[in-house]
């Protein structure tokens, strides 16, 4: 890897055996490595590589929702780098080559933020909805007519870890099967509540908040059960950084473990071996 100066500082993209990109205002040239084909990789090596497919698909589906979700990034480290490093060592999801080509994505209990703020506990309630441990106070009526100010005051008054100016981001990942290709896909959305005691805006003006911030057992929770996963992330802007809570996606109704079985791993490996197998001679 080398840095470039002069006329070449505007280069991006690939040229021959080199790839050029910008990092921290500097153009960096990185020589491409010769990578062994799937055929030459051992099953263990290929198994490790195949963990990337679903992680990358999930990250793409977040579409910027997890920006600044990793408080302890090193200089030059990206949120994507942090997401991958936090989840590569966990239980892998193994997709076949066909599934990867179709941009399939399986919702799994991935770690989606790391930081210094206290973790928000998320559990499944008696009626199947996910709820947090963010208390609203006994008997607090949370309706579409409730204002953001009223909700904000209830949160701050009943939860010592929250303060005015903080944010709560609800990440929801809905699992569905695409009717065209029959593969599992994920639709990921985020709703952000800015804690502001003086806001007179009703929740009915913010449809995303209505589905993510309802009263479940006197705590904040989801408006309905989900086939997929949800979590709530507490964020606070400080002078030099954004502090966040450490959260993992809580998954319900998704058989994600079916994509981690020995049979799923074998099928994924076989699909890549088949792709590079030489044609049969007649």
C-alpha cells in the first residue's frame, strides 16, 4: 500500500493490478493480491470465507441506519469494519452461491452497536411484541395524539440513564420471502426519537415512531409482532464523539439457525465448488 501525490491524487477505481481510493483526504494505492480459487481452498478456509455473504447483505440493507453506531472506532476504521469484526466470530449464516447472487439476506441476532452507554434490554412480551426496559410510568397513555414532548418527559422522569437531547434509534429488520426468486430477504428501517420535552409534535405526524414507540407493559415497545428482529439504541452526542449503547438484534419468528446447521454449511460449500468445477468432457 502506498500514498500518492501530484497529478494522481484524484484517482479512484482500478487500473491493472492496483486499486485507488480516498481515505482521510489522501489517495491510497493498493496492489491487488492473487487470491486462490474456491477449488484450491480447503473446506475450512471456504467455510470461513462464506460467513461474509449474509453479513455484507445485511449491512447493505441497513442503508446508513448504523452510521456512528460504533463508539470505539480507531482512526481510519469504518462502521462497516466494526460491524464485520463484531459479528464474524459469532454463529455464521451460510448462503449458497445462488442465494448470494439473488442478494438474499437472513435476519440474525447480529451486534449492531457498541459503546459506553448502558444497554437497553429487549425481550418478547406476552403478546409476542418486543419491548424494552425503558419505563414510561404506570398507566401512562401512549396514543397517536401523544406529543413527542410528553413522551420525552415520561422517558426522562422514569429512566435515570436518559437525558433531554439524547436520541433513541429503533432498528427493525423485517424478514420476507421474495415472490420472484423465492429467497429470504430483509427490509430494514429505522425510527429515531429525539428526546425533546418542548416538542408539541404529535406521534401521528411521525408514522415510523408510531410503530416503534408504543406502550407495552408500561415500557416502550413495538406496535406489533415482527417476523425478523428489532432493537433500540440509545445515543448521546458529546463534544468529541457520539456515545451509544451496545445492542444486538433480538430476533423472533425467523429460523435463522437453519442456515447455520452442518447441512447448510455443506450445501453452501458445495455450491461454490460446483461453480468452479471444470466442464465434463464428452
